């Protein structure tokens, strides 16, 4: 979890689990302490069951967020995003997952430069936040199929520790 947020949930393991899930999935809180996925209200009991916490923890966490200006500024503006990586093959797209040092600078620039030089159209790019995901992955979905030569160029990049083509 981001350091700025850690202090608010320090010593509150279950609330931290709820807050991290909200960040990870882009679930927002309204000013009444209700949790939403865009316009769809999320039932606290179902969220609690999925996270392995008591439903009261979900409710109390959302209410605490709604009452705190700093937290509300963050959690009231979150949005979920569609991830096509598992559906890409059915749509005729290739997906490449790049595992790299999340502190390295320039990995997205280097990879997109390879794609641009080879006239490959990128459909979607998603990068996991290193503070929310223990093993962050950069996922790139491209229009069509990647050639072996493009994959080799990406493998040779200084940041690419592991590459998986799906």
C-alpha cells in the first residue's frame, strides 16, 4: 500500500485488506460511505466474503474513508478498468507480460519504441503498481500477432527480466 495511506490503516489489518482491494480494483467510496464499481453499488457482505473479513469491517472502512478528507479525495475518484489480457487470444490479439525491476526508469518507453519501430499497434497497456502488487507486471496487448524478431528485440532490452507471450 502507498506509504501515505499506510499510516491510516496501521494496526488495522482487516481494514487495510479492504482498502488495498478497493485500490487494486478501482472501487470508489461516495460521501455516504457506500462502495461502488462505477455506478454499481457493491454489497459489503459480498465484498467481505470475497476478502475474508467481517462485513462490518467493510462498512466501517468505507465510512472512515468518507469522513476523512485526505482518504476521500483518493477513494472517491477511483475507477475500474477493463483488462483484455485473458480475452486477447479470442479477439485475435497477442499479450506480452514483462517482468522487470519496478524501480527501473524507461521500461515502457523502451518497449513502446520497439513496437513503434516495428509498426505494431498497441491496444492496451497496464502496469501493476509495485506497492499494491508484490510481483508487478507490465502487460501489453497488441493488435494481431507479434513476430519472433520483435519478441527477441524486447527480450534484449535492459529492463526485461522475464517475458511471457500469451
